[in-house]
C-alpha cells in the first residue's frame, strides 16, 4: 500500500526532525542571541511535520479500512509488513533519542519538564495505533477466512513492542515472507 509506505517515510522524517530541531534550536540560540525567528521557524517546521505524519497515519488507516472492505488481503499484508517490520529501527532509535533528550530536559529543569514527557509518548503511541489498524484488519481477514489467528494478536497490534512480536509470530507461523 502506498499510503503505508508514505506513513513509514513520514515516521522517519519525524525522527530526523526530532533530532534536528532541538539541536538546531540550541545551535541557533547559542551566543546570547536567545529565541529568535530562526528558532521559531525550526520549531514550526517540526510541528508541521508532526501534523503531517499524523495525517499520513490516519490516511493509511483509512486506506486499510477500504482494502478490508474490498477483502484485498494482499494490500493489507503488504501494508502490515511495511508498517510493523519497517518501523522497527524507527521505534528503537526514537526510544533511545527520547530517553536521552527528555532525560536531559527533565534533569536540567529539575523535574519541571516531567509534565511534558507524555507528549512524545502519546505521539509515538498514536503511530503504533495507526499502524495497528492495518494489522488488526489483516488478522480479522484471516479469522474470517477460517484461519486460526487468536484474538490476542488483534489486541497486541495496538500495544508497543507486542505489536512487532505478534506480527513476527504470525508471519513466521503462516510462512508469509
């Protein structure tokens, strides 16, 4: 599915900008210049990219619903594999970067920024949910076609880490590669 691949590319764009934006803001603010138009522009580009990625995610979920209604299991499978397996490096790098940056921010603010930590967690979880729709619908197609796929696999598609483990287990069990 094209929308799934666009969403996956958007996820990686989000990761690149989540690294570049804080570094750029710190670099542009160095030397006593403080907050200026360049910092604001960089932050705005980052926020627009976050919005674009969310839009792509929901568009991908909508395309998955259309593929499910047409009973197009091949498109669902290709989208599911792309989103779940192609995003493994994204989630690992996103986790490591988030722990580093948010750990530094919370430490530097003496705990004040702990209130902002749920924001990146929710954004990442939304990406898991958006990609989980495709997996959930594919598993639903499997169940409707009479194949043995536990309901637990459907639930796991919306839980970080378990979604990838469930996907790998189902793909290996079905020898879908």
